[in-house]
C-alpha cells in the first residue's frame, strides 16, 4: 500500500511537467526565430553602414545614384521582407508566451528587444523609405551638376539614419541573445521534481519492511528476555 502511494505521487508530480513541455518548446522555437530574424536585419543594415555606403562614397555621382536605385529595387524580395516584417509579430508572441508561461526571467530582455526593433522599424518607414522613393522619383537627369544635387539630397540623411537603425537592430539582437540564454538556463520543473523525490523517499523506506512486520516493531524492538510462555 505504501509503495503504491509513493509511485502514485511520482506520477502525479510528473504530469504537469509533461503538459508544460509543448508550451516551453513553442517558446523556444519562437524565440529562436525572432533572434534569427532580428540578427539578419542587424547584419544587413550594419553592412550598409560599414561597407556598402563607404564604398559608394568613393564612386561618382552618377554611379552612386544608379547603384542605390538598383539596390532599392532588388531588395524588395521575400528573403528580405519575411524577416524584416515577421520579426515584430514573433517578438510580440515571444513576449506574450513569456508573460503567460515560465519565461518570466527573460521577459525584460524580450520587452527591450521588441521596443528597440519597433523604433528601428519606424526609422526605416519614416526616413529611409521616403528617401528611397525620393531618389526613384528624381528620374533621369543630365549633367554632372544635377547628379550631384540628387546625391546630396539623399546620401547624408540616408547614411545617418541607417547608422541609427543599425545600432537599434544590433541592440535588439543583443537583448534577444541574452533572453535566449536566460530562457535556456531556466528550468521550471526542477523544484517540482525535487519535491516529488523528497516526499517519496520516506514512503519507499516503509515499503521495504519484511512481510509480517509493522512500523512500530522497528521503533520498539523486542526485549532480549522473554517469558517461558512466549518461548
């Protein structure tokens, strides 16, 4: 009877852990996807900041305008748009899952990453995209002076705000990296398993008594001298 109680205690304690495992797996998958998407955007805009734009700065005005127009056209593809637009709902879902589940230790980092990414997204939408449209509307111009004018109106502001969004995306990626580490290190089931083991141990000891013995006989051993009747 006592041994069955110990086994039942272990089964009941393990049930909530098994039920929570799919939620934790979902949290992990969403967090990894959000981290990868944010990291791709951070790398892209950082590459523009430290390589693409400094390289184009050495080009002629005509080449600069033509290359930037081509980049703005070809970058509108699923490889760019899916992580760029998909990171925000992924981050929002990661925050909700952490709030409702067992990811509370990572929640501050997730909220910080979401805020940073949203601000960077607004910079792109409010500044860089309108500048790209302005460059496209400039049309074909003739003469070096006109190419130079189109470039001046575009380059300085675009480069400055691209650095801003690159820093914001990189900071968001850093927050998500920390959140992923904290999430991986957090084990919500450790306390439950330890409690089950501690409560089951005494009962298992009682179950090891020999047949015909009672727990009281262990606490009160039979005296060495017995009466003749007992013999």
